[in-house]
């Protein structure tokens, strides 16, 4: 893989703008090569190179220096040049032939001895034997460096000759200390170079300043976080020591200089069982903060290595193209001595975090602690072949089972034998709606990964333990396969009586498998989703994170499934008899309440966000959107129950306003499109997906599907004159809403990622438990503040960082 592609794939997505613009530097080097080619057009480059090489090594010249069509103070742009070589004038006391030969040999020897090109590795000196042994096939190729000369002469070089980075910065500084070029000398010499070369060095300087400033800024931020974590850990240790001593007045822990990480085996006080709830919560927060900060240091290490390597490779390409050793020397010294390359603070910080985590949270086991600290940035390329294979098998078996079951369910014989088959199909359909949505969500994940959208950071998923797109597909396929077997058994095996039991079996198996605390079926990911759904159900009691309102929006598109819960309860209460008459749930107010429920969750989240931030826009405006949706659902139910000519126009007017409001919010706020003065018309300046037409198609589809409720007004028109049951149209509308939400997911997460990139957020600032004063804070005041925080009702476990004074 070429370095440009590698840099793009391995860079931190949120910091992409702060990396070295390697592609821009390569473009500048191409411009330099084009300028050199245009400058040498009067004399064929290959012929001129052979003449100059022969005159250098064989000691004679068939062409006088005055005949070379270059300015008097300029040099052949493709020829290696060194700062100590006086180009353009003969050496005193020698003729033209001896002067040209001595100048060439001087440059070659300096490059070999380390004064110029040796920054790129140990290079053996080129001798006349290399030129004499060049084959006829390679004699026409211009070799700009001794390495190329050796390759053309079939001379094997040691690996160190090709080393560009692994030798280390300090080793390179030692070898090049004798050839450092001053800034004044460089500025005087660069003015005589080509304008394209001057632009290249100016761009290099801008990139170096940008990278240095960003690295220093992040280092200061991480250093401040580390200091706060250390102070929090000290307070926690002191409070834990006090609790252990208070458990038994006769037991004193003051003789211990440092409290070990607590567990039941290492507890020095037999009268003390475990820390209080408050201390356990504080310990969990400090632990998460250490893990997140260590991940940040890993990202910053990656940033430093990638940027440094980009500078080295860009200078190597320039040296190969233009061959000006002085410029290469000067900027290699600039890169080697900059803060990015010389600062040891990042390594010291990482070591401090490792020592703290191993001592406090890994019982002193370094191997165990490092296993927890290390982050696997990418899954193994071949690790998911099994997941893909199993998913394909399960989906391939599921589709025929579902098709066969639907065919059998609609046969007349089944209608006579199972009079409640329509209600069963509706309930099964609501389940398959959710399972199909999960399958589509795996495509969302795959698209985000391909577009380098950091969805794990956005959803606050542990980067050390997460599901890839293929693993998520496997889990979804498993649920889908189980449901397919049950529906096939229900309808295709001709069970005459009691077939409704299958639906209860299916729900029990799916819910049980989802909640089963067994690590074999991706338990950590399932537990993350269980906790996230719990936060949605308790909306308003916690500070709202992205995953909370994202899941709330997903539930808003699954209201059809919510309404089927009422259908299932009614059928069970009436022993699955006379369901058409008894269980017409569309005429029930309780059905409207279930349809409103996800929107109520989102409304409460908007109110909580306004309460926490104090920003009326966009939070209260977003709450007004969900209020309009709740009002529209209530009016639609009133129209169905009350009827008449009054409520229908009111409902239609409300639905139109709600669809327009939600469509505009999708495009402007959720997707961040329709920017003014955007380089992409009606879109935004920064797009993560390749093709702009995808955005235009999604905009049209989103608006169109927001008006899908129109099918309920004229069922005959939308069924093309055929008699279609209203419940069938309702299911089609629900399926279209799932598809709309599937498309909405792509651009909503992309917009959040673009926002994170704009603010360079790649790590989470974990809220710390203790608040302390800088001057003279004692443990008792800290304990009182800490207990007050945890005794206040809502949102303690997921609160944002409180202001740390000092």
C-alpha cells in the first residue's frame, strides 16, 4: 500500500485536517518535476545525463560548460547538489574538464559521507566501477542518487541504505550534525531555485507549523487531564482509607504509604467488606477516565509518527526529483528539531497512566493491565470470514421459509382453519419489521466504516470491545433465522388449533436470547444496547447523549411494532376468538398512547437538553417538532374514533404541517445540508460519501416518504383500484418509514462526525467524581461535596464534567 493511502486509512478521522497535507506536497513535487522537464527541453534529458556522467567518471568532456544552456548561477535541476559544492565556476588551477569532474566527485562523496543525502540512510559511495559496469539496457536511465546507480549496476546494498525512519530521530541528528544549514544561508540560496521549489518549501513550512501547534495543543490538554486524574485518585485513596479504618476503630491503615487496588482478597481489614456505593461509582469513573486518556495518548502517538513519516517521505521525493541537498538538509534538520519530534512528554504521560492503572486497577499485574489499556484500532482482515459465512447461511435459509409461510397463511384453507391468521400476520410482521431494520443497520455500519466515519466514538462504544458490521449482521441474522423457523412452523405445518402459541414462543426466545447474560453471543454489545434502551425509557432523568436521542429517533420509526403489543395483549385476553370484532385496536385511545410514546421520550430529551444547556434553539425547536407529531397522532385517532366532516380536515392540515416541519429539520439540522455558499450546491462543503448524487436522491426520498401517510386518505387510489385491506396499507407505510430511517441514519451520523471533525473531538472528557478547591481542600469537604452530588436525584452516573477549580 502506498503511503498516501496508508496515511488516509490510519489517521484519526476527527483530526484529518491537522495531518500533513501529503497529497498536496506530492502535487507540488509533480509541479517541480514538470518545471524541470520544461527547463531541460532544449537538450534531451537522457543524452545530457549520459554526457555529464561520462565527463565526471572518465575525466574528459565532449561539451564545454559554456555550451550547457543554463544560467551562469544555476545548476542542472536533476543533478544532486550539496551545499559545499561551488556550482557554476571552475576550481582554481584546473581546466574545464578537471573542474567539472572535481565538482561532480565532490558532490557524490559528500552525499556518501553523510553531508547531504545521508539523512535518508547509510548510502555507499558511488565509484567509477559503477558507471563502467552499467548495462546497455539501463544506460539511458538517469540515476539521480547513488542508490539508483548501485541498483543499475546490480550491486546489493545493506538494508540500512534504504532506511527512512526506523533509525530514529536522534541517530539521524548525530550523523547530520556536521552538515546543518543555517536559516540565513538557506534563504539566500532558495531565491535562486525554481518558483515551484520555493512554493514547495513554503508549503512545507506551513505544514510544519500547523502540525507542531496542534500537537502542542493536544499535549497540553492531555497533560491537564492527567493532573486532574491524579488528584482524583489521591482523594479516592484517602476516602477509601478512611472507610476501611472506620469499619473497625482498632484497625489503623496509616502505616501504608499507598493503598493498593481494592478487592476482597487484598483487603487488609477483615471487618471491612466492600466500598460504599458512592466510592464504587467514583472508582468506575476514574478508571474510565484513565482508559480514555490512555486511548488519547495512543491516538496522539499515531499522529506524531504519521506526520513525521509524511515529512520524511515528502523530502525524499523532493530530493529524488530536484536533487538539491541544501534544501533537504535544512528541512530535515527543521523536522528533526521541532517539538513534534523532540518532545518526550507524551511517552512520560503514557508511562504514568500505565503505572497508575496497573497499581490501582490490575492488582499490580502489568500484563493484565496492559491488555485492558491497549486498543485494537482495526479488526483482523480475515477475522470476519466466519461471520459472513454464517450470516449468508442463515439468511439463505430464512428467506424461503418466510415466503412459504406467507403463501400458506393466505390460502383459503388456512383462513377457514385459522380464523385469526390476519392478526397473527400483523404481529409477525411487526417483529420482522424490527429484525429487518437490524439487518439494514449493519449496512449503515459498513458504510460508515468505508467512509472513515468514527461511529464508535459518536455512540460512545468501547473501542476495545465492539461489533464490526459483519458481526452485527451475524447477530441480526441469528434473530431473523429463529423468527423464520417459528413463522414457518406456525403456518406451513398445518397446525389446526393453538397455533398462536408459536408467537409467544418466538417472543420469549428472542427476548430471552437478547437478555441472556452469556458472553458467547456478544454479551458486551447486547449489554450496551440494553443500558441504552433503559436510558431512553428513563428520558429526562439523565443527561442526554447522542446515542440516547439517536435510539429515540429509531424507536419513532417503529411505532407500528408498539401498536402490535396492544393487539397481542387483546388477543390473549380474549383467547384468540372474535378478534375482528373485539380487537380493533385502531379505534382505541390506548393505541394512540402507544404510538405517541417514542415521541414523548424524544420530547422529554429535548426538554432535558434545554435544562442542561439553557439553549432554546435548537432544543426547544426540536421539542416543538415532536409535539407536532404527538398532536398529529392524536388528531388521526380522533378522526378514526369520532369521525365526521370536522376532524378529517384538521388532521390533514396538521399532518401536512408536521411533514413539512420534520422534512426541513431532517435536511437542515439533522443532515446539515443546504449550506449557504457551499461548494456542493444545496449540500454542505464537507462530504464524507464519495458521490454527491447520493445526497440529492436521499433528500428527495426523505421528503417523499415523510408524506407516506397520504395512503391512509385514499386506499383505493394507492392500491391502483384493487381492494386492499387498510391493515396492509398500514404495514406498507410502516415498512417505508423503516427504509426512510435507514437512509436517514447514514447522513445523521455523518453530520455528527463532521461536527466532531470541526472541533477536533476524538476523545471523550469523562466526568470525574470529585470537586475540590485548589487551596487547602481537606478530605471532609471533598466527602461532603461528593455525597451531595450523589444524593441529588437525577443524572449522576452520566453527568458531564463539573468545573474543577484550580
